[in-house]
C-alpha cells in the first residue's frame, strides 16, 4: 500500500505534527498517491485526487505574530487583515478536489499556523500537518516516493510470482480447475466459471458463489452472454462488488469468469486475470473441439437407431456416455435453424448431469432429444429457456425411434402453427385419425370441396348441405334419416343424389362417400368446427 498520513507522522526524521488530531483514523489512513508543493491561491488545476499538498503560506497575508519573522530588510509582506472566508474557500477547493491532507511550513513565511486556516481545516475535515522549518519539503517528497517505489517493486514481484504459479497450475492434469483455484489464492476472493449457456461450472476445491447472490450473479452472466460481445464490467450485486468478464470471441462466447469481492483491478492483478482469461478461453476452445466431435458421434448413433441397429447404437453409447435413456422414452424435436446461441452447450451439460438419461443429436433440420419421462421436464425447461419451439412424441422404445421422430415432428409443426412453445403428439391423437387431419387445418380443403353445394343452397334456397349432415349423422340409413327430417325416403334419395352431382361425387361408392363425410366434419364457420 502507498504511505498514509500516519506513516509520515510516525517518521522521526520528519518531525511533523498533526494540528487537528480529532478527525478520525480513516482520514489519516488514506493512501497518498504523491506529494505536491504550491503557494498558489488555487493550486487544484495542478493537483490530482489522493495527493498531499505542501505550502509555506506565501499566498496568505501575515498576521502580527508572523510579520517580524518575514521581515528581511524591506522584503517582508505588508500586514493585512485576512477574513476567515478566504481560508474556508481555500480549504473547500482542496477538499472538493480530493486532497488527502495539507502540510503547512512554519518559521519560513509565517511564524505560526494562521488560526483561520486551522479553523477551516477543522470544520471541513481536512487533515492539517505542521512542517517545522528544519524539515525540507523534498524530504517528505522523497519518503513518499521511496514508499511508492517499494510498492511498485513489490507489486511487480508479486505479479511475476503469481504468473509463475498460474503457469504451473496450467500444466497440471486438471489444468482449468487448478488455474481457477490458484487465481482464488492469489486474489483472496472467490472465482466462478460459467459456461456458454450461463450455467455455473462446478470446480472441485473452488469457493462457491455466496448463496445470497447466486441467482443475481447467474442472471447478470446470462444477460452479458446474450449480448454476444466481449466485455468486462464491475457490478454491485447484493451490496458486494463483483467483476464479470466474458470469455471467447465476439458472436462466439464460450462463457464468463466472475470474481467476487473485487474492487476495480490494479494493473498487476489485471495482468493476472487477463492471463487466466486467456488460459481459460483456450481450455474452453479445446473443450468446444471435443464437443463438436461428440456431436458428430451423437448424430451417427441416432442414425443407427433410426436404421434399427439398436445393438450397435447401444454399445457405442455405453462406451462414450454410459448408456442410452431407458425405455420407455420420449422423442422431442425442435428445428435446428431456430436454435438460440448456446443451446447445444446447455444440452451437453444436461446430458453430462444426467449421464445416460438424456441424449441429444442433430438430424437434418431437426434437433432431437431422447429422455425418459422422469427427465423430460428438465429437457423442456432447457429448450424453452433458449426460446425453442418443440414437439414431443408419445412414449416409445428404441426400436420405435423412427415412429417417435415422425410423431415429434408432426407435433412440432402444430406447435409452430398455434404459437405454443411445446405440443405433445398425444394432444393431436385424442381425436383419432380425424383429429390428426383436423390439426393439419383440413377445414380449408373442406370449404373448397363443399363450396358448390353451399352456393347452390344460397342461390336456390335448398337445404342440401343440411340434408347431407343429417344423413351422415344417422349412419346413412335412409328410412331413419327420412323420418327425422319429416320427408319421404325417395325425396331424401333425390336430395342426396343432387348433392353428389353438384359436388361431382358418386355417393353410392364408399370412397366418395367417405370424402364427403370428412369434408362435412372439417367444415368451419364462425363458431369453429362443425361436427355431427
């Protein structure tokens, strides 16, 4: 640390005296960045915050006690009344500028400290030191300079030793873990690594993020990663200072490093952190290369499952991931081109956390995830957190993966149509085959097919469409339908025959009769589907 006023006061060679002793310890322990001397009435344009100002008081008028001291032939300054307001304004300028203390030389110009200056320093909380005439200003400046030089040398030595320790840690088998552990030891603070998805990467032996701020730190990290740019920021999280640095390249961030209980870093510590950032980024890039290779392997295993080679796929998965998800399982599909950044990294972490219970693969335009019902909720949580729209199959076994994929993609199409984050195939299949067709918006086709019949009814005032509805409602039984409509069965036959001619359908045949039946089922009006 640079020297403080207390360090100067304890120096026997300087013989400084604290004139205002009751200002409190914190003011006297402020570090002194440098010492400057000036006799200007306003020296602040030439000063920086944190400096100690020395003056012999030439800018102040002499009082009667000091007049005889200043006289040297006719060179003394004339006596003048100096109002207290002038001292107050002088001290106020120093305090506002961040000056840590004022040293006043006596027995040079003034025989004693001006009472007005002492009163102004006391009222405004500026430490005031008396510098005796036998203590030259250069002695004070040299002492502070020596302290600062030793501090800079110690900082450089610390930086060198810390860099060596970090380099040795990088050579260990658990390089990334050792690097972060060494950084914690050097900085005396907790260090947390987050992956590209904004998830906390657990590291053995590393200090955890304080529980009271874990959620907010994670949120801040994810916000920074979503921006997609390299950034460093100093944040206040729950009253604790935190430094956050993203890792990786613009548009391809690999994660974030968070340092706890850290004020803005000094150059030496910043160098150490930058070294760790470089090493961590390299380690994460190497992990990314391995992830890419694993994804190619995952795609191969999934294609084996689709081809029915479940034994080969199972053996491969067992060697790499421990196993495939246990049957029965669900197939979840989302479109690959709609993926949010870092989704694959999040799924990779999920697969690692639930080793063998979750499997994902890229297949054509789809991202496919296999999981048992016990882990399906976690899968959907990850997908939805990254904005993916998904379709989920009904439960299947490994041999039925191809069918499950078809169900999942069909449910995905429906989810996109209705603007929902997830749709299960079971929702589509509740209505049987007709329910599935209805979900494909067959109503538009039905309206087109039945439009000639609707137009005829409107133009001629007939009720052929209603007759057809009633006929189907009674399972095409002529007598029952005629009785319910209050007409003769020959009249009913004529109406049905006329409807068939208008539509170009032979309603004596099963094929055309089923087509008309389906069209009536899917016909919509303002109230929705018109069933029987």
